[in-house]
C-alpha cells in the first residue's frame, strides 16, 4: 500500500523540452498553451555546489518559463534553499551558470538583484520589527532611489518625490494583500502569519519579474497557508510574475504549481507537471514515502 498515488512509472519531463502545457489562468477553466523556448526567463545550467567536501547540489539543470509557478521540493537537506541562494547570488556555484533574461552569470550580483527583476522572501523572517508595516514595505523600493543622501535627509526635490512614490506603491501592495488596516503597526507586533505576508509585500513592491519564495508558508496554520496560496496565485494573475517556490506542504505545492522539480541529496530526480511528479516512483520513494507491505501484499 502506498499513498494515494496512481499511474506509477510516468517519465519526468526534461528541462530541455521546448514547450510545455501550463495553466495561463489562475481560476476557472484551464487554458492550455504551448510556451515557446523564447519565453525562458530563468535557467540553471549544470549547477554544482559543495561546502567543505559535502555536496549540496550536483549538476542541477532547471528551466523556468515566463509566467509560471515553478516549485522545487525535496526532503530536508535536499539542496532546495541552496538552489535559491545560488539564484539570488548568496552562493557562488563551484560549477555551472545561472541565466537570467538571456544573460549568463557565474555568480548573480546581489547588489543588482532587484534591477535584474528578482525579489525574494526568506525562510526565516527578515523584517525590521521596530519599523511600521508601511516602512518595511517601502524599504523594498530602495533600489529605485537616485537622490543624494543629503536630499533624502532633507526630503527635498527628487528625494521627496521618490519617497511619495514609494509610499504610494507600498500602500497599493498592502491593499492588494489585505494589509492596509495594519499599515501603521510595528511589524514585530503582528501575528506570525501576517508578518510572512508583510515580507511578501516588501518583495512585491519592487515589481519583480521573478519572485523567489523560500518556504513562504512555513509555520503557518492551514487557514493561513490557504490564504497565502491564494495571494501567490493572485500575484501571478494580476502582475504576470514568475514564481519560484520552495515549500514543504506537498498538498499546497500540487495545487499551486504548474511544474515541479524534485531534489534529493542535491540531485534533481524528477521534473514535470504535478500529475507526473505525483506518479513518479523515485519521488514516492525519496519524498512522499511508502508504507511497507506484508507477506500477503497488503499494507501494514
């Protein structure tokens, strides 16, 4: 007896596939379409990474098409967060390259991440808890500041216009995420689930093309997870944002994602649609687990 998974043996997709079907709509009937390879927005090419002789990632390829929700799953220690850290420039891979918008990087420049159209959230909250929710979200516009330090201190000229624009954009994002009622509260006084949503708001105010979400639902209740999943869907629908998602809740991943890559011990063992990944025996063995059978073939 296994988990409720049917059709074992389906082969995983290769990242080199030129097109794939995915859901252009977030709600309602599925709109199936073939996405051309020219819509490749982010790719990992042969990424390997090790720490003190311990392999974190081994020859990982990944293709992310424009406008998709792309999940990366795997057991603890599989290399998921390491992969996100390579994409965001925190780690330099030992081998391989990251391709963003057709440009190849040995290490993604962290100081240019926002200007490359990438924003991320973190597994552990990284808010300024002594600042208001609004000020936390405004900080996500820091990369757009062109005014001088003195101008910012005096709040004159360009600096004043930039601040007004950042606050206006932040308030719109807070309304989008249903956070306008807590805009003036200190971030550290909010419940954990709302703090995670504030972190999402800070990433979104940067208007990213690619949003990296590192376990955005970790520690949440079932209700909070469902709400966060809806906001991720709405983000793709409203802004056309490409989402790369790491998440342990397999039910959320299966419902939310267009395609899923599965890591195990730093290697990619499967890559495909939720149905294909759900049916892959390697994934069942490595991630979902099986219930051993007794001598009669029945589940124990």
